[in-house]
């Protein structure tokens, strides 16, 4: 009987030990995968900064040589050898398991110095009732302006204190995610979705070659059907002028002459997607090619966010997007061998 009990104890102990070993191996494997992914992300980021610094811009994105090139002047004249990374937030495969997307911030509407019509339209796309949009924009103005005067239906320090919230800083937002701190905003709309639809880096014209469908709809006189027509056309050809845009849409667009442009800006949003852990990290990059000192770019306001609630075009769990593969990222950035 004692032998039987001993054998049972040993069997249970061996099973528990095997289970412990299996769990430890799983944790070690996951940690190794995360370390490798972090390395792939860093390598992909550095490669993209290199490309931005040395290669020419196309109206739709970044041109580069698929086989690798040391400078923009080394681009091949063969169109088959030249690739384009579009700046419209579509996913691309970087090094290893890294997936990234780039959004030209001139393709987004701003939440700093915002145009009321554009922001109101975006709030409507996010299902905010029309009657609530005015007070929400008044709250945003009170959050940003440099005084403690209260806008009609707005909120200043007293309203924040009464709600148990930090007082408004009375400055422009550092990034769109900061709208989560604006009085009453999180209760009325999805802050993550708004943050991905807006910027703080562009308060001027909208680039129709990189703009999101939501941003295009936020331009006066344009509809969802117009946005879809623009998106379909620019998949094949860049839009280069207002008259071409009129032909695409079949109507006059003179009122948009000062509200749209056709080239990328110097502000780019770079996002790295981690579908396995339902999260992503975005970096805001300001290109400074004419800087006399320092690097030709500035990296600002990194933000890590959950992708679990995102659907539709956003890359991640529950979407039908697939990352486009680029042969460039199967090679080293700089090679000692001649091309």
C-alpha cells in the first residue's frame, strides 16, 4: 500500500513538474518572440527613416528602389524596379514579423485650430448627435485657449473640478489621444477611433492623395460616394490638380481650391501593429530635410494603444486586411556588395 501511495505521489509530482516545465518553455518562447519583434520593429523604423531621408516623394507616397539603393540618385529608370510605399495607412510587411503603416498627416483633419465644419462632420461619422457637437467643440476650445473665459455650453476649471477631473491646461493638444482628457468627450464618442482619424500636425489643406475617406467627407460639398470615387481613382493614378478632381467627381470644386493639396506633408504618422497582443504603437515623425544641425527628422509623441476595439480598415484582429510584402525589407538596408 505504501509503495502504491509513493508511486502515485511520484506520478503526480512528475506530471506537475512536466506541466511547470512546459509553461516555463512557453513563457521563454513568447519572450523570445517579443524580443525578436521589438528588434524587427526597430530595424523597420530605421529603414523607413533612411528611405524618408534619402529618397524622393511621390504624390501618393515614398518612392524607393526595391533592390536597395544608397541614395535617391541611384533609383533605377526601370519602373519595374521602383516601388511605392503609400502614405494612406495601409499595412506593409517590414522586417521579420513587423507590420507597419504610414499615414501622411496632411490626409487627416486637425483637432488643433480646427475647422468647425470638418470636426463636426467627423463627430457625425462617429455617431455623435448634431445637438451635442457644438457643446463638445466648445469644450475643446475651452481646453485649448489660453484664458479661463467660458465658451457658450463649454467647460472650464469649475466644471472639471466638479466632475473630479484635472483642470484644463489651456494649451494646444500634444496629440489627438489627449481628447480623452477633454470634458465630456469620452462619454460621447470613441476616442481611439477619433485619434486615428485626426492629427495635431496639420491645420491647413488636405492632401486628397493620402486622405482617409472620413477626412474627404469632412471637406465641404463632398460625400461618402465622392470619397469612394477618389479612393478608387488614386489606386491607379495620382490626383495632381483641382481640374482633374472635378473630372473624377463630375462637379465643380472651385470652393475647395484653398482647402486641398496634392503632395505629402513633412509630418508622417508611423504605426507598428502587434496583432498577437492586440496593440499598436504609433510614432509621429516630422521630417526636417533643411535642418542645419541634428538629424533630418524629429520623432515625437509615441503612443501605445489597444486594437481590440478596432474594426474595418484598421489592421489587427477581426479585420480582413493583409500586409503587403515589400522585397526591400527582405534585404539589408546597406550592402557592401555593389547593386
